C-alpha cells in the first residue's frame, strides 16, 4: 500500500474514533449499540480493518452524527481510488492511458494547472511530447508504441486549441529551463508558449526565478478539473481526489500561486529569458 494511502486509512480511523469520543461512548458501548464486536470497533479505529459503508452509517447514527454520513462515505470511497501507481497505469500503455483521460479533458470547462517540473501537457507541442514519451518509455521499459502514444497525447493540445474550455496556468519559470529533446524541440515549444500568452481563453502565468515565497512554495504538479476533480503527479504515482475539502485546499494553493505569477509582456520576457539561456549553452 502506498504510504499516502495508508496514512489516509489511519486518518479515517481516527475520524471515526473521534466521533465515538465526542458521543461519550466507550468502545464496548459503541459495540453494544451497533452490534459490532468490540474487536471490530478497535480494528476499524486503528485502520486494521476497512469499514463497509453500512458500518459507517451505523457508526454515525450511534454517535448522533447522521449529518456526517455523506461526507464520510465519500471520503472512504476516495481512499481506495486516491492513489494510482504509475506501474498499474502504464500497463494499459501510454496510448490507451491518454485515450482513457480524453473524455475528462473534453468535458472540463475550466482547467486550472500548476507545474513546477515541466511544461504543462496541454501546452506541449509535438516534438516536446515525443521527448516526454520517449523518456517515459525508456525509464519504465514499456513496449515501443511511441508514435501512437505521441498522437494520443496530442489530444490534450487539441482540447486547448479547439475545445470550448477555459485554461488557467501557473508555471514555475524553472520548468522552462528543463531541456527536453534538441534545440529545435525547445524552440518550437517556446514559440507556442509565446502564442499561448495571447490566446483569449488562456491565462498563462509564469512564476519568476527567485520569487519570495511568503505564503506558498513550489510543489508537485497538479491539475484541477472544474471544481470536481484534482490530480497531482508524483514520482511513483498519481494522487486523485474528488473530496470537496481537498479540492478547496488545492484551489486555495492555486490562487496563491497565481498571485506570484506574471502575465502578458512580463510572462513573455520570462519565456524569452529561458530561450536565451538554452541557446547559450555549448551543448544541448
């Protein structure tokens, strides 16, 4: 079990334990009211046994916390879905993985994206996409379906250029200095980023190098789909949540990051500075 998922299960058990304590019930008293064995109550509270949804309903009613049933059930469902290991996802192949995500991208009307490690997928041009796909394929020893995977992943760019949605990006300037592919790859990519800063349905903000971080600091990439789903990419997997409280936290983080970004002419100046730096390197 991934560490984050295990911690979430422990936190859920603590929430149930706190409901019992707030209701001034001992473990044995809760057992008597609900019909659960005392050992089961203990195992649930210590995350050694998963409660069923009926267990959660019964627990809440016994603790006079019926109003918390919907949120607790949603949180419990989310625990098993929240962490998708890259190895499991990649078994489907990069092409199939992109196809699976396409409906979500197409129905989203407001996409909020923060990246610190690379250029956001929705802004990646073909040569940059190919460099990403080749790197992922090599690292994970995947079957060689690079051409098909590139075409599938370019569906995100099509969503940005031809779809009805709005896009808000906050990108760390450091991501612009990560060179993928050759010089032509990065030139094509920088040209498109410049163009994106002038698109009416796109807000592209760049957080300059050396920005003072008083309220929020650089972190892992994340995508917010409208206000119903958040995905955050990490080294070994993807965290996904649809819990309102989690989404509200990511929205607050995103808004703070956007406040640190620059836009328009200032954003284009950051992009051109990264271009000049990469051009000045003796080897690319």
